[in-house]
C-alpha cells in the first residue's frame, strides 16, 4: 500500500485498473485520473501478476489518496482482475477503468456525488474517442450507444460495461458469483435489479473510449464477447438444455432485434458523418455476435473470457495507424 503522509481518512472512490504486464500499459489512464478534480480522495487499485514486474513509477501516483498493488498469479481475464480489485479496495465506492478509456476531469467528483444517493451502481456517459472510422462506430454503437454523450441523467436498466461504478458492499454481497458476473456486466445489472437495487446514469461523469478500428479484430472480439455474455446469461439464469437450444436456434432473429436499437443510437451520432458507411460493418458485427451467442448457449464460455482479454489490453495494437497516433496524443492538458 502507498499513501500520502498524514492521510488517514478512508478514500471516497477506489479506481480499479488491471494490467497484464507493466505499469506503462495503464500509464495514460492514470494521467487522466491524476487530472480529476478530487484526486486526493481517489485510491488506485492496480491489479497485476507481479509488483516487481510492474516497473511502477510511484512519483506519478503522488496526489492520490493512496494506491494498492494487488498481485494475482495470472491476469486470466479482465473480470477476474476486477473482482480481485473489488475485494482489496478500501473505498465504499469502486469503479472500473480501462487502459483505453480516459475519464474526463469531473468524472470522479460526479460519480461520488451520485453515490450519495441510494443507487447501487452509477455509470458515465461515453464519447467515441476515435470517431473517424466506420469500424470504430460499428464497435462503439452496440456496446456504448445507449450512453452516447450527451445522454441525460436518470435511472436506467443497464450501464456501460468496464466503466461503471458500484457500491462495494453490493458487489461483495454477490459472493462467489461476482467473478463470473463481471464477465458480462449486463447480466450483473439484471441480477442487481432482481435483488431490489437501482442503477443511475450520471451525465456529468464523462469518459472517452477508444474502440477497435481494424475489422478482423473487431469481428473476433465481438464473437468472443457474445459467447461470454450468452454463457453467463444462461448460467446466471440456471437455464435448462431446452431453453439454451431454443435461444441458440433463434440466432437469426438476434441481429434484427439489435439492429433497431443500433440504428436509433446511430441517428444520435449522425453529425459524425459515418452513415451510411457504418451500415456494412454493423450488419456484419451483429451477425457475428449472434453466432457467438448461439455458441455460448450451446457450449458455454470455453476459453472466450480469457481470449477476449487479449484484445481488451493494448488497444493501440488493435486500431488503425491514425487512431494509434491519436491515442498517443490523448493526454490531459
């Protein structure tokens, strides 16, 4: 544990960051966290396979309330790493962060303020950080379209995955189910609501998310995400074989249902000028996603949660050259 001298109060927000290798992987996100208006009440929880191998520069963590390094044998998946971070965090509110999603100043302050109300989970609005390409929008819209900035604050049924905040006690109350549910946070959100909890979208909390912009990577990651989601949905709902078979057999209908939602969100993004270029990759992605869901219902997750994690880290390897340059220049002013 690292903490500033003289700081004894409990932090108000624990930000969980998972890295499969070195601190350099998450350095840019940490710089954005350092630009938060309430940095001094933020605890960083860094999950890694080895503290010695992190090559951590503690000088860059000055000004935060403190930090933890949580060592795990192997960073098998983002979900497993996030769960380990939740169990180690000190603050009453935890939030998941990513190496390719950059919280804007005021993000932490807005989340903390919202959690003073009885919401179990609070999420941010999300902007597309690499909006020039059609593939980037095809990746962004199904995953984050419902929370596209600007979206007004209010109670919602689902929140942005990998980027939302939770009351820590609520997550710990899930016990052993926490790890698998973090593989598919929409399933987690459904479970929280079934337990009587409520979710809130806070428009003052904003993050900029870099998306896949190489078609082959986007399609592979989409399939793996969908397989993981379907397997966790069936597991959490304790589905029997017949129900799994029925949902798998209905896979051709899934793209049609989801296309209506994506098109609604695309209308809100029309000022970026990607329509109609975005239609072919969206259609292809929705079809691949439906096949991934069918596979998950029939055969379970397999190694999809671990394989998809390879795409979740080092996003600069999975975007175009222009987007890579934009990522490199994305630092707080």
